[in-house]
């Protein structure tokens, strides 16, 4: 059975490209984000998966 649209699985989210985002006031603070909301067509609300890598 095909998965219903617009379902995203955890595997789908893990496979998304991470985008590095640098903090506006601390150049040493960088987080890696994925935006599943973009893939679902969300425009008025956002869903973001954020991870901070150990330094």
C-alpha cells in the first residue's frame, strides 16, 4: 500500500539534507537544521528538526 500524502516518515526526515545555521550573535554557535514543513507545503507554520553537533 502506498503511503498517504503528505506523510513523512522518520527515515524521510533523516535523509533530508542538513543546512548549517550560524547564530546571529555567536559565530561559534552553529546548528544543523532540516525543514520537513517545507516538504509538506506549510506556509503559515513551520516545523524544523534541529541538531547541535558536539564541539
